């Protein structure tokens, strides 16, 4: 019995040992499998992170090329488009193809805009749209910083929106109705500082969108009356939606629609819907959603989502819903305007699409006109000091073996060839003015901006090129007049830099200094195209400076038939006349 038990125990011990070995082996095998699985997962995660980093780097590089400063110097925009599409093909095309434009969104788009929106790849118009968005984002950031939220954020927001509107009115002077201007985009209108009422609306509404503030363009059902109240004579209005409130702005008069109790020369608090809700021509108004043709494209949504926080832009607009999870524009505004205008009647504002199409179909003569219009931005023409002897010396010729007549003949031939190379003799376009102006319209209100404009102005005043050379071994200096082709460009730039300096001073709140600069501009350049706009900006400076009588006197000069903003002038004059009449007499 004992032996049997002992044998059984031994068998069980052997079985236990075998089982332990099997379990130990399985455990080690399982550990190896888990380890290999963890390594594979880590490698996949690392590869995914590397791919994401590469995509981010490629996108950042492409976005830098789209920036206004970089794109302004590009001679071939197709390379910039290709950079964006290269990123898209590797990093986002699947996401774009997974999105489709909803029927509700498509119903608000024209056939052309719908084709544009459905395209997977980026186009040149997309690149220009992104550039404009960057410009306007920078501008709004500068203006918002100037007006801190303080203890009343809602009131600060109204003041910021009003400041943005007034800034754009000052910086986009109206072209004359009969002026045959080449069709241009929003960027060119802002760059030159001249455009139409529609350009002002376009800039204002696109800038607001960068602050995620909705707006509408109102076109009344009947033409403006020749006389009467503000709302009876207004031709179109921009309605800005802030929370549950609506703020009204008149882009032609260049002021917020004044409230009934607001008698200030420049209205501070814009009127709301109550100002027009009882007027039939506004109750029957056509109501438009300001939106770029590219804004409804899924590719813009994917790009917007992938941008780094520092580069964040509002590029996509969910119009009626169904394409993305973003709350649609129609829904956002319905609760505010639905009592007057049914949202079912909203349409996309056609002006951006029309302008883009017109700018893309310029004929040869229009292209040349546009080139000449933008040529001053090449200024100043910069050059190194010129040693004529070195430029006229042929290193392959031993001059000591030439007669005096042969040497003179050789120098004359070299000089003739030199005159054909205008870049070498007269300088190359630096495009400093272009870079400075881009920075200015993008919201640079720093003192350095004014200093840069002044330096460019001084450089553009140069009318001769100094040449050093030797005569019979003696050093001499000669002066060669710049050709008219360069002088005409620099003359235009000289006037522009002085005028834009005044606008920078205005933006900085230096009203007295801005008045003096505007007067200098008017005195030095009495035929300048910005003369009438300068008078109106001077009047506004004087109002801000506390001199309504001086402002009224300046507006008398601006009240001419040649002024495309005569309605604005006359309205301001009427406001100022009451203020001046009620002012106490000086002791």
C-alpha cells in the first residue's frame, strides 16, 4: 500500500513538472508574441506620427508660399497651386472625396460656383482667396487689439466692428462712375486703395468672417429716393449680426446707419433692424449671403481643419447644412432676421463670382493697363554705386596697346551697350513699396511702417544716377538722368507713399499729424488721384481732433461733381452744420 502511494506520488510529481514546463513555455511564447505585437504597434504609431509630421511640414511650407508677402513676389502662381495640391494628394485627398456638397448647399450656388466647389484639387483662384483671407485676418487682429474688451465685451465688439468698417472706408476710395477701370480682385482694390462700393462690401464682409461674425448684403426693393431720410435714400446696406442684434452700415456714405437719437457727426452706435423694419423698400429687399465661390468647397473645409493654430483661417462656409457638422449660416441668422426676411429667400451675393470671372478674362490691352497700374509698386529702383570705368573696361583687352582714338572708340561702344542694359545702369525694381503696402493693408500700424514708407519716398525722389569715372587719370563724377519710364513710376510712388503715411497716422490715432501730412500731400500733388479722398479723410481727422468747424470747411472743397463720394460729403456737411451752429461762441 505504501509502495503504491509512493509510486503514485512520483507519477504525479512528474506530471506536475511536465505541466509546469508546458505552462512556462506557453508563457514565454505568449510574452514573445505580445512583445512583437507591441513593437509592431509602436512602429506603426511612429510611422503614422512621422507621416503626420511630414504632412504638417508640407502644408506649412505651402501655406508660407501663399502668404501675401510671398505670393506678391511670385512670378508663377501655378507653382504655389502645385505645392498645395501636392500636399492634398498625399495627405488629404481621401478626406475631400469622402465629403459631398449637400443638396441644400448646392441649391444656393450658381452652376459655375457649384462646379468650382465640387472640384477636388486647388486652383489659382483658391490660392488668391486664401491670400486675401490672410490679409484680412491680420487687419482684424490689429483693429481688435486696439479696442480691449474691458468690462463690457459686447460694447467693445460693436466698437471694433465699427472701427473695421471706418478703416476700410478710409482705405478704399471710390473710383468715379465713368472711370473705365480694369476688372480687378479684392486684393488689387485694397492694394491700390481704390475701388467700388461693392469692393468695400466685399472687404468688410470677408474681414468679418475671419472673426466668425455673420453679415448680409441688403438690396432694397425700390431705387433710392432723391431726398428724404437716411434709409429712404440709402442704396444698399450691410447687416452685421452680433448675437441677437443686427448692426447696419452704409458702404456708400461710409458710416454706420445712425440711430434716431444719434446726432454726432460720425455715428458711433449703428442702428438696428428697427430702423428699417417699417420701411417698405427694405421689407421687400433682396437679402444676400456674402460668400466666395471657393468657400463652399469641401477641400477648403479639409484645409481649414488641418491648418496649425498660428495659421488658422476661416475658409469654409456651411451655407444651408448637410455637408459638415458646422452649424449652417442659414440657421445661424434665421432667429435674427426671420421675422422680416424668410431665410428661404436668401441667395449668395453674386459680386465675388462676377469679379473673379471678369479678372480671369482680361484682353491684352487690359493686361497692359493692369501692369501699368501696379508698376509703381516696383519702386524704388535700387542700384549699387556705379564705377563707369569698370563697367566700360574689357578685361580681355590690353588698353596700354591701344591708341587714344582706339580707346575712346572702345569706351563709346561699351557705353552704348551699357545703355541698353537699363537694370545695370538705372537699377532693378526692389518692390519695397509692394512689401510695405501689403504689410500696411494687412494691419501693420506700427511706427516702423511709417518710417519704411518715408524711406521709400526719399529713395523714389532720386532723378539722376551718379557715375564715377576718370579723365586723364583724374577722378570725376557725372550725373545721368533716369529715363522717363522709371521717373513716371517713381513719381506715382512718391505721392502714394505720402498719402499712405497719412492713413497710417490716422490708424494710429495721430489725428493732428495725419492732418498735416494730408495737407502736405494736397499742396505737393494737387493733381493726385487721391486728392478728394484725402479731403474727406482730413475732415474725419478734424472731427476726431475736436474741430468740427475745420472739418466742415474742408468738406466744402470736397463737395464737387467730380467727387464719386459727393453723397457722403453732403451728408457729413449736413451733420456738421448742425453741430457747428449749436456750438457756443468763442469767448
